[in-house]
């Protein structure tokens, strides 16, 4: 008998630190990065306003970190919102650093950390805004520049606005061949139809669950791509209304495909051909052409064929503006920010940011920095380290330390041979171009940003400071590791539980609506989208928490099992909705499955503090 050697598995936090995202090089983002910080700094040097150029380049750099794939419309909010927060932070930090002492400054920045951390729980854009608010407030308080605060804020905002302008003006590859107005939106909608076809191909097989999750991600991305800011509230052109209609037409198809996957019976290969032809029609802005002959042997297949016919009709009409999203009110946003998850994260950010400011101020006042006035590196580093968006805590610390050391060593080598300032300006441009690629791994992103920032500091007139940056980064790592494991008021894992509670509430609302047999399909699709989106957000938060060190990961044990039950419950609810549309009644299998899942949810919900879900009496 042969023996097989089983390689020991890495601990989750280390495996996460070694994992990198994959995909094609985003050449359009690379081009924008090369044209953002470097050229801004060059113009400032030529007109002898170097310090303002440094701030403009910083604004462009931080906006570049948020320059991710997506539509032009979505990029305005994703880049512009954090930039406005960063300009506000720079303004407040500058005036605070000039007019208050070290103790008051530390308390003020700690308070800003509490607010920014709490509102980061609202969503990705709010999290990016909180990050830039804190980083810019530290830079404003700690970077000695001759300009007043309002000029600094305007320069920072101008740098970010320059990158936003490049994002709006420069097309991505392939956009010129299609409709220049839609840069990312068509691909996002087409990807939904491709994901539906992939789910149909996987029906009855082991990959069905993963394909359904991929469909949820595609629908979320398409919603975000189409729902960005516009001059008018509703789609204003015939082409845009048609694209919205094509997205809406995918929702019943996705519903039917999910019901087929729930049934677990394989379907013929030609069933997925229809959605693929629809995907091609969206990408090419063309007619659908002939679709496969219908196969109406089961309720879910009949629903799929009806949805295909509806989609083919919708493709040739300039109708549709409803993206089936539920708008969150100001009250909802504040409830999220100051709920259990927001409070926990706010306290953690405030403690880390405040402690790093206090240490930096103590070292600065003791002249440990010598002639170097830039004490802001320590708290700015702590901000990035405390962000759960970037992975588990131990993984973030390890990647940040490794990336900073690598970036500082590389910069020291470049600084020894490059002419000044033109060589450093070129290095800034190169680093800006590399940021979109480096965002795939936190250590690589840290290395590139370190080179860029050290270049800016030297162009601004400071001496080479690689060794100091390494020391300050290691101190920030130690502070965040210590504070990250300290007990805080309330129950740990509040952020994960808050997202899981939102997913439970969304699943409950969706189930009640379906079982009430309401004829409002638009409301049903809105509730379904909300249920799957909140589940995906909860799953992401749970995955990050599970990869923490055991001392932190134990606080969210059991949440993954509850999320899996909710996911099956939402899938079953979707299958019920399709079956009720076709037959007007549920089968014994549907009812038994719902009852079993609700009982399983009831057994696990107490461990994570979720509300119960009950079947209506009529069922």
C-alpha cells in the first residue's frame, strides 16, 4: 500500500497573507495612474509650487487606490466621496495642528477616529471616506507646509478631481467600438446573463452553489454600475432606458435559474444557450436573434422560457428605469453607523488612531524625529492597518510590515541614483501606474505606495527617510496588534453579527412577501436582490473574521453555519416563488424544506443573537 504525504495546512491568517487576486492587467487604470500624480507634481515643480503639487499628488494617489473596475457612473461616487472626506480631514487637521497643543490634538483626532470608524460600517464608499478622512487629518496636522489649510484642501481635492476627470474622459478598451456613453455598464449587464447561463450549466452538479453565488455577485455589480449618480434621477436617454430594461429582464431569468438549481435536476445543454445569446446581444448592442426552442416540461423550465421571451421583447424597447434597489434613508444610515457593528469598529479605530497619534506626538515632542517633522506616518499607517476591508488583522500587519520594508529599500536604491527632482517625479508617475495592479495584494500595494510617498516627501524638500518610515510602520503594527486584541465594551464580533442580522431580516421580508402570494413582482425582485446582497456582505465579513487569529476568530464561531442556512432558505423561497407563479400552490417538498430550514435556523440563531423567522399561519 502506497503512502501519501499530506502537506500541513497553513493557518487561515497566513494563508490569507499569501493569497493574491488574479485577473487581466487593467490597462486603462494603469494609464490613468501614470497620468495622475506624476504629471500633477511635474506641473507644480515647473511653476514653483511644489508643496501644493505634493498635496495634489497625494489626493490623486489616494483616489487611485479606490480606482477599481466598474462603470464611469459608479466611479464618480467611489472616487469622489472619499476625496471630499479627505479634503475635509486635511482642512481640520491643518488648523488643529496649528492652533492646539499635543494633548488636545490627540483627543480631537481620537474623536474623529470614532466618528469615521462608525460610519465606515455603512458600506464600501463610506469606509473609503473614513480612511481618507483619518489619513488626511493626520497629514494636515503633521506635514509642515507654507500654505494655509484651505489651499491645502483645494490642492488635495484638485488632485482627486483630476483622476475622476481622467476616469470620465478616457474610455476603457473596447468602449470606442461600442457606445462611448456606457463604459462598463454593458459588460456588467452582459455578465449577469453569462452568470445565468453558467448556473444553468451547473444545475444538478457540485458547482451549482458556487455558480449561484457568482450570479449574486454579477447582479450586485450590475446594480452598482447602473445606479451611480446622474444629472437626472431617472434614465434620460433611450439607450440608457433600454440598458436598464435589459438588466430588469435578467431578474426573472435569474429567479428561474435559481429554482432549477434548487430542484437539483440537470437540464439539457441548450437551456443555457438562450442567456448566452442575450449576453452577446447586450455586449454588441444588437438584436437577440433566434432563441432556442422552449422546453416546458417543469414549472421552473416554463418560467425560464417565459422569462426568455420577455427578455427578447425587452431588448428592443427603450423602457425600464427601476433597478430594484431599496434606498436607505438617513435614519437607516445612522442606525447602521451607531449600531453594534458600527460602535465596535468605531471604538477600535478610535483607540488605534488615538494611541498612534499619542505615541507619535510623544516622540515628536521629545525630538526623537530629529529634524524630521513628519510624525503623521505612524497614525496614517495605523488607519490602513485597522481596516477589516483589507483582510484579517494579522494578515494586514504582516503584509504592511513586509511591504513597507520592501518599498523603503527600493526607494533608498532609487534615491541614490536618480536625478532630482526629475527622476523622483518619474518615479511618482511609475508608482501611480503600478497602483491599480498592486491593489491585488496588500503587501504589493504598500510597497508601491511607500515608494510614491517617500518620493513626494523628498521632492518636497525633506531628506531621504526610508529607515524612519520602517521604524514607524513597525510601531504602528505593534499598536494595532495590541489594541486589536484588547477587550472593548459590548460583545465582540458585532460587525459580523450586524451584517448577519441584516441578512436575516431581509430573508424574513422576502419569505413573507412570497408566501403572501402578492402579485407585485417588482417588490419581490427588490426583496430578493436585497436578501442575496446582504447575505453576500455577511458571508464576506464572516470569511474575514474566520481568518483572524484564534483569539479573535472564536467570537464569531457558528456564524458561517447560520449564514449557510439563510442562504438555503432564500434559495428555497425563490423556488417557492417560481412554483407559485406557475401552479398557484406549493408542493409538499417546498413546505417540508421551508419547515426544516426554519427549524435549523432556530437552533443556531440564539448563538449569534438573531430574531426568529416564522412561517405565516396560512401555510
